[in-house]
């Protein structure tokens, strides 16, 4: 029973690690901009509001309009025009009239700043703009990160050593994850180049006293690959947690002659380092200013005016957080979207129901990002929206990706490039969301024609690769739990619930107040109600497996 409770707590934590004040205003703004006409009112489909299917189930339809989705539109408390005006404020805070959106997006891109050089022929890496295919590979396996760190730290090479041909025992070819094994030669070349560049790489970041452990590392390394169709380049990025700086020691060019791959240093790039303080100045808090008792952020009142129910980490409602359209009280920090009921039609939605999306009911609804994509596709099919409007939406979506890729905390402090597992999954979803918007633009623009002629004018955002292998791990866990015979014999009674009384009491006098608050989330949670018609515990795990396999993009 404790294990079941642990799984539920884990799911809650995975769902709720992001605070609403961080980027909920951008998501709501994207939804409103996707559904608005030139006058700021809601797009119509004939005499009915335009509706899309928000169900996460393959064989189920829940057709809702944006008016049905957003509580205060549904209840008539506010107007679409009012919310759209706030969405315009959010957009124009990042992209003032007359500005070049690509230039602004690049100005927030830390990788672009690190790879900018005065050297001849320098073309900085732009993660979120341009026509090149980009990928960020996080060396997130701590054991692999440790092996790489130890090898660079404990190996010496002469400056004239060929990084491709020398005897190099370091290898990832035997690693169980294909993302490492397929990059084995690249890892060797990067390790060798870092050892050779003592002054800008090895001595700065892999010095003798540097610690690399199985469960902790003072640095995290990234490989940023940029492929423009003609040349492939790999930029080595180091996030130094101890010294609080991010570095770009070098970029390697991938040469492929007669299917023989080798690497050489790209001299158009220079070694570059940014301290966390410099990065904080570049990001500017994403226009947020924190005071003793409030946050100032243009347009952030859109959260309140949308009528979204927010809860804290103990699942208790967050109230009285609104000051004005540009300021909220600090109790908004840590707030997340509260849970919602199951509905099948607009008529079933109650005035008190929360916003309709996966964050309020992960089992029934798709994500807000996927709702936005469906609205864009539907409106484009009906010729109700211009490519210029979709370009505008893509600009704000890119800013959302930047906020998640280079996160700042509630004190506007930068603590490193995204690397936490839950955060990595979140940014992967957002980058996928941006690329899907760009695919809509590419399919309906001149790029579709130039591509056929061998030219590339199609836009691409970056992708992110890690080695967490979430799919395999999650499926194996669910199958293991489902197939345990003990689960098949556990009947779910209506009166069964999870409460704090099934814990061991050996530490009952420690942090009793916090424990009581923590357990309140689950005190009255009836397991049978998690899945309708579930008679046994194995029924729940079986439904979890089916739901996951049918909706992998939602996880």
C-alpha cells in the first residue's frame, strides 16, 4: 500500500513542478491569439464557436470551443476581447511594434551569445531561429559524465596530437544507450580537443581537484549540433555549477570524406564564457520584477481574468493573489492548475469547473499546447487565419521554449541550463510544440516549393536529446506492477482510501506539522475513483499502460 501511495505522490510531483507564475500567462496568451480574429474577438465557425476535440482518448470526442475551455469565458465573467488585449500585452512586452522578432529571440538565446565571435566567417548557433537543424544533446548519464570528466582530467596530450587518429581508450561505443554509442567518435574528438586546449578547457573545468561522482557532478556537458544541409558543426558547452558559469571552449566541424568521418576545430568560433550573473543580465528576469510582497510582470493578470483555479503544493486553493493586470501577490509562487472533473460535452461543464487541459485532468484531456495546435490547424483549414498571425504565435512559443531552456527562479537567479529530468521532459514537449507550429508554417509557405528545388528556406527550432529512456522505464515499471500477482488479488472497496495512518511511526515526532500538511493531499483520495469500473488494483495499472501507449505525446 505504501508503494501505491509513493507512485501517486511521484505522479503529483512530476505534474506539479512548474509554478503557474513562470509561464502560464504565455500559454494562455498563445491559446487566445490562436483563436482570435483581427478585432481580438473569438473566431467563429458558422453560427457556432469553432470547436476542437480535446479528448486524450483515441476513440472519444470531446468537442469544445475556447469559450468552453477557459472558465471566465464559459461563465460570462469576462469577454474574449478583454483577455485577448492582455495576450497582446504579453506578446508586445517581448516583441514591441517595429522590432525584428528573430533578433529579439536570439538576444535571449544563451547558446547564440556563447557562440558569437568576431572571427572571420563566424555564424553563431541560433537554437530557435533560422533554417538549420539543431539538436542539444545533454550528457545526462552521471556515470558517463564522470567517465568523460575523469578521462579529460587525468590524461595529457601534446598540442600537435591529431584528435582523430591518436590512440584514445575513451569510448562510449559499448554504452547501452544508442544516443551515446552513436556518438562514440565525437566524444573521443571532444575529449582530445579539450585536453589539448588546456588554457580554455581542461585547466579551467577539469582540474585535478574537480569532483565527478555517480550521484553528483559539479559540471554538466552538452553537445549542440548545427546542420545547415552542407556542414555539420558540434559546439561543446559546459555548465559549471560550482563556479556558476557556462562556457563554450570550441566547436568542431564534422568532415565526411568517402564515408570516413573526422573532426577539426572551426576557427570561426572563439572560446567564450558567461557567468551566471551575466546571463541574468541578458535574460532580464523575462520582464519579471520581484518586490517584498508582489511580482510585477506585464499582462500577468491574464491568469486571474481567465478564472483558472490554482492550488499550492498541498492542493489547497490559492486566493487573493490578484493586485492588477500587471501585478500579482507572492502567494502565486509555487501555484499550479487545480484538478478538474471529467466531461464529455460542453453541457456537462459546471461554472465551478477549472480550465480544460491535461494539467487539470491528465487522464481525460490533451495538453494546452496540443489544443492550440488543433485550433491553428482547424482555422487554417477553414482559411480563417493568416500565416502572418501564425508567425506571431510561433514567436511567443519560441519565447516560452527559451524560458524553459534557460530557467530563472523566483529571485531572478539563473542556476544553469535545463537538466533536471522532469524539466527536460517539459522542455522537450515545448520544443516539439514549437516545431509543430513551424511545420504548419512551412507546409503552407514558399518553403514547401523551394525545398523541392533543393533549396532550404524552411524554419526549424532545436530538438533536445537525453538518455533518460523514459518510455522504456515507464512501460517496464507499469508492466511490472500490473503483472504482480498480489495486485491481481487486491479488490478496491468504495470506502478504501489513502491516509497518513498506514505510515510507520518511527519518526512521528519529526516535522509532524509538515507531514500532516503533506498527507492532506491524499487523505481522502479514493483509489477506486481514479479509474471508472476498476475492480482490482491490476485494472488501474492496465489502464495506465493503455493510456500511456495511446497518448505518448501527452506524457
